[in-house]
C-alpha cells in the first residue's frame, strides 16, 4: 500500500513543527556574580534546566578558580607568591600561569 501524496507532502511540515516544539521550553539563562574585582554576566539559551544549571555552575567555578590562582590581590594566590618571592629565590609555577 502506497502512502497518499497528501501525507507525503505533510512530512516536512511535521518535521518543522517537531523541531520548533522542542525549543518551546527553552529559555534565556542570565546569571551575574562578582569575581576578579568586577561583575561577570553569563547568558545563554538552553532548553534543559539541569544542563543550564551545570553550565552556569561550571562558569562560576572556573572564574573563581582562576581568581584564586592568579589574583594579584589575594595573598594566597600563586601570582602573589611569585610577586613576593621571585626576586629572592626561584618559585615553581604552574604551566597555566607560565603561559
């Protein structure tokens, strides 16, 4: 049995409607937080709230990791240690700080 030409012509419309309906639940994620002496704004469009939270947290964690390691204003950072000690003796640094 052959499908009718009417049904065949409706397939592209069906595919488009399915694709559009998948994004009906997407929303803008907009998060601001202070780090490195400024305000960071993370903004993206995602339809999965769990993935959105994970992405937002990943950006937050990475920005704070970099701040903890490379801030010239935190006495515990590796950069501050270099600034304090490098004139007196060698200081072992990370590849990331070197680059």
